[in-house]
């Protein structure tokens, strides 16, 4: 399993929000400065995070973003599903587009890959943002 740059940047940005906000909004610009992240890229990620209701925006001069849920209620899986287009795919099939990458569909390994994917998703669901920021 490959952790994408989208997921890495989203986790870093959400961690920054969780650690620094004190219930005051933080701008994406400030998050990017602190985490040394590319602004345009993170702006795109925040649109997705907002759409998936992980963050909320506050408008105005002192506006920015806040977490929309408690850190113990945001899982790594939530973050990955929000920002990664190809989160749930097995080795031999892209489930989102139902495209087979193997000779026969379904090949004899689909059940194995699906079981492994289920375990991976369960593990990512068990990791909460609260645990991530506790390790920083």
C-alpha cells in the first residue's frame, strides 16, 4: 500500500489545525508556512476535506479553517477517502472504475486482495487524528 502525497499533506495540514487552532480559524497560507507545504496543492485538498465535512471554513478578516469533528472522530481512512481518488483499489482491479488489470476477470486472487484491502481499511479506520498528533 502506497501512502500518497495527497494523504501525507492532508494529514500534516489537519494535524496543524488540531494542534494550533485553539478554536480559532487558521488560514491555509499559515498552515502551509508552518508545515512547508505548497499552497495551491493544499487549497485543492481543503476543498475535498470540506466537501467530506472534515473541515469547515470561517469567512472574514480572521477567517480560515477549523476541524469540523473532534480529533478522536477523524480517522486516517476518513482523510484518505476524502483526498485520494484511488483509495480502495486492489492489486488487480481498480474498483472505482471496474477496470481489470489481470488476464481473467475476476482472477483467482481477487478474494485474497479484497480480504487484504479490508484489513488495511480496518487498520486505517483505527488510527485517529488524536493518535497521530500525540506522536508529534
